[in-house]
């Protein structure tokens, strides 16, 4: 698959995101899996007027592709797959591909939208829910979603290293940030052994490790220490800033 007419073959990618932006983390993982260099543009404030001009919905992430802006993580990921089909983030088999998309959509379309920050803020600030109630809301929807995801994986005929294959892909890129979020909210994950196994496998990979919140340039903690522990690979080499990946030359889409 080639690049759509009118685009330069050396596409410049700028990702507008924030360290804790889990939808953005999905995109960062996919960019890393595809070995695509990109510029990390940290959004300092959600109410930033400048960002709203770029993405009127005001949610993160947004990807600038040769100065045009695409919002919505799943649309961005689809675009990356179309522009840079190799290595693919989808399984070869069409049914498995659909299953991987279905797994990813359960997270991106059903779970994440009802548990994210603006929903929790609305529950607390407008509807008057207290902290335990907001937490109960969060845990309830994680339980519902994660038990379905666990069951979906249990239906696979063979146990694979990652969600839908022996190489990580779309489903894994959606799962890992959601596991991070669930841990941040103290969800009990012990009932999801497959999700935990896959999460552990993914975290061993540099592509996932470098997309993690603590590795981003706007992370308020001492990311340099974390980076030191994980560094030594190829993604991001040459950059003092783990969010700005400069190690790979811009790739020409085939
Ligand atoms: N469906 C959107 C969701 C984007 C989204 O909700 N992003 C969150 C951060 S993960 C955000 O910008 N939240 C702002 C807020 O909650 O106020 C996508 O997949 O890109």
C-alpha cells in the first residue's frame, strides 16, 4: 500500500500527547513497533487554546502528518498501518485480524471512554460522587471489560506470546496502557492471568518500555533514571529525550 497522493514520501510525524495520555501511549507503542521517528509535542494543559486550534475536540492525542492533523488514537493507528504497512501490527489471518480489532475496540470504544479523566471529573464535580464512588465506578467497568478480554483470549486455540500472535500488535498496544491505568486505580488484576502474562511479555520490549508514561519528556519524575535502566537499544538512540525518537531515519513508505 502506498502513500496517498499529494504527500511527500518522507512523512514528518509530530505526536501531540502527554506522558499520562493512555490513548497517546497506544500510538507511541505503534510508532515504536513500526520504527517510525516522530517528534513528541507535550501538551502542557488540556485547556490550551493553541491545542484546540489544532484539534477542536481538545482530547489527546493528535498526530500531525505533513502539517495536517489527525485526532483519535484508533484513526491515527489505522493511518500509520496504511502508510507504513511493514511491520504490520495486525495478524496475517483475516479472522484473527478481526479478533485483534475487536479486542482493541473493546478497550478503545467501550472501556476507555467511560473511565477517563473527564468522565471521572463530571461524576465528582457535577453529580457529586465522592472519591470511593468514583473509584467503584472505575473498578466496575474495568472488571466488566477485563473479564471479557480474558475470556476472548481463552477462546484462542493456541496460547500465543502476545494477544493474537508471536509478535506484538494492535491489541497489545491497546492493552498495556489500560493495564497501567488499572494499576494506577488499584484494580485487582489477579483474576486476569492471560492479560497479566501478555502485559509482562510486552513490557520486556523496548518499544513498549519507551512508550510508558515515566519515559516521556514531560513526565514530572526523574525519567532519566528510568531511561538509564532501560536504555541500550535502538529505539530513540541518539536522543537525550526519550519522547523524541531520532534514532531511525525517516522511512519511505513503500
Ligand atoms: N477516543 C479518543 C480518546 C482521547 C482521550 O480521551 N484522551 C484523554 C487522555 S487519555 C484526554 O485527552 N482527556 C482529557 C480529559 O479527560 O479531560 C482517542 O482514542 O484518541
